[in-house]
C-alpha cells in the first residue's frame, strides 16, 4: 500500500453512517484524509454533485483526478477507489 503524500479528501455529513465506516476503514489502513462536511463548507456540495453526475452522495472520496462515491459503503468499494487512485 502506498501512503499518499497529500491526504485524500473525504466529503461527508455528520449523520452519515457510511461516512463513519469509510473513516474507520481509512484509519485502519493508516491513510491520511481531510474531512469536508458538505453541509458546512461553502461549495462542497456542488463539488460532490459535479463528480457524482449530479448526485449529492456521501461519502465521496477524491484523490488527484480520481473521485468516487462510497455511498452504500463496502470494503470492496473502498479498495476499488484506492486502486484507481494508485494507493493500493
């Protein structure tokens, strides 16, 4: 596994159980991330909708040019994102 030089950006909400699961998964892998609450940070929801085809879907992870919604969280989705981002 590659530890990124810059953190993954994770777009979340406070009430999202999938967001909590994604944070636990990244923590267990020792991968750094910056959390951005789309309900509190201006323009964050627009970024999420842009990378998710108009859907306000959280958690959404972004690393470089790679973005993925992990709504309906699973380790399979997390690993697919990490692989696509070159972090697996």
